[in-house]
């Protein structure tokens, strides 16, 4: 597949089962906001080695998403507004050099 810079799939009813198909994409920015995605579902995105920005705002992710995000080597920025991710988990991501927006 050709390389994409940005892909917006917000509020399209995307489920965790469909995320594994996205893992094949070489994409730098992925917007999954307002979809019924859990922390466990995000594990399917780990193979996206080019991913730098990920928007998970208003999804069902919680602190359990952190290990999956930390496995994404190029990830620089994650948006977690409207999620159940705690400040402690945000601090853990930021300590690893990932910028977090959560307000």
C-alpha cells in the first residue's frame, strides 16, 4: 500500500475488530476519535511503525492503553481527551517522550 500522511476515521463506528486492517498502513497521523475502541483494541496498531500522531479522544481507552502506546517506536503525540486515562498514565507516557493532550 502507498504511504499515507494522515488518515481521519473519527466518528465512523470503527470497532476494534477493524483496527487490525489498519495496521498494514504506513501512516504518520491517525484520528480514531469518537469510535468504540478499547485499550485492548489499540494493540492491533502496534505494527504501524510510521505512526507519529494518534488521536484516541472520546474512545473507551484507559490506563491499559499505555503499554501498547509505548511499543510504537515513532509515536510522538497522542490525544486522550475524554478518555479514562489517569494523570499517572499520562505522566508515564510523557516521561518516555510522548507528548499527550488530555484536556
